[in-house]
């Protein structure tokens, strides 16, 4: 079911972020991470808000599941592992590169058709191996190559031009924009260019949470449900071995989760409960524990999330503290100064 009339675009302003996490060292708050958090219940009502959940912001790669839905609506015939890769910010492992080649081959295309920026693999260990082998940056290794291959496949199927598939005025990108507005329930505030070269659409944090809830509550067989199923069943393809977002989906049954650069995290449960997080300074060390705390507020068993409480802060090689959500968000406020 499509939303016929999205609400007005979110306001473009300096976000009114608030403290969402403290860096605790030896019982003293050494640093503060600002940001915003929203938790939705199964009916889409706001259970918890911190900071500014209605200002326009860029979801970065957290919007990829929505982009994948748009491509399925245009006839993209992917499912399973390859559909997960189409929504991925992958680590650059060989399976990710091989899967991207398979998508391109299905479209009758080659790596030469990709227009994403060349890059080294995202995962540090994979990147080190890549460099030691004397390999240089290329488009296939860049973390968005699966999405770009799927975009090209969608263009081939619809008879759309290939060279300009990243132009915001291209039929593919116009369709993606329409899907973003449909699933977020609001107009796009601004359009810019993401790191990979694709158009990037500005919505609100609230709208991003709504969009992911639309995917997890969709009827079986719909484009929304197909993307959700593919990402949950092939979590390491949507990210990579050892990545926190894959581990999060493995830890919480039925959870769909996607991260994005600059400290963005969104996640939704099968009944529509959803959370979205933006860390103002883009710090991953705050993104994960804040998102885990938000999921506890959404009703997830804290025992399933103990591994996501944040990495210990070391002093002389010994744990002396960690990043903790602020007391308003922390599921264990008595440990706030631990």
C-alpha cells in the first residue's frame, strides 16, 4: 500500500541535538556525544524522543533498504543474497565482489558500467590484505557497488539510459525519490550527492524510522517484505563478517537493521516497533550502544543486547570505563558512572 499524500518536507535547520552518550573514564564524564533518538511503538506512535527527530538530515546508507524497494517496484528480479547485496554497505569481501559481478552479468553488463567512486574495501582487515596484494582502489571494492550494480540492472530492464543513471533527473532516481517519500511519509527536503556518487535524499529521523517499519510490517511477497527478508537472512552480505549491524540482526530475532555513515542507525522489529539514531559527530563508538539502549526502550530483551553495550575504554591495557547512553536512555542507569 502506497501513501498517496506525503506530509510536508522536514525543516532544514541546525538540528537541536542533545547529549545521548557519555564517555566515562574512571567514574568521570570525560566526553559527551550529542545526537537524536526516536523510538516508535507498533502503531507508529513515538514512545521516546531525544534531541531533534523532525529536522531534515541525511540518512546516508541507512536509506539503502528503501532504495532497494524502489528498484524491486521497477521490476528488479533479485532475491536472497543478491537482493541483500543491493541494499548493502559491504565490507569488500570476495563474496561481495563476486555477488556484484553476478548482478552485472544478469544485466549483461560489466564492471566498466559502474559509476560509483573507486575505493579500497571498507573492512580494515580486508583492506590490508587487498593492499598487501598490490591491489588499488576500484569501483567493485567500494562498499556501495552492489547497489550501483542493481541500479544499472533496473535501468536495463526498463530501457533507461545507463551513463547518466546517477543524475537526480534520471527516471530511476525520480522513482527512488518517490519511494523515499512514500515510505517515510514525508516530502524530501533536499537532494545532494552521497559519498558513492548516487543522489542522497534528506528526510527526518522520524521519517527514517517510519520507513523501516513499513518494510518489516509489509505483506509477504511485496517489495518491502522481500528486502527485509533478504537482509535478515543474509545479514553478512548486507554488511560483512564481524560487522556490528549483522551481529545485531543475528542477536534479535526478526530485527532488520541498517547503519549509515556519520553515526546513523535504524532498526525495526516485525510488528513495526522501530528505532532511529543519529550521532551528531558521526562516532560509531556511540552509535552502537545508543541504538542498543533504544531497542531496549522498544521492548527488546536487554539480555539479547549485552554484546552491544559499547567497547571498554582502556587505561594501560585495563578497562577503566566505556561509552554509555545518557541516564534518560540507559537501560541500566545505576551503571552510568561505571
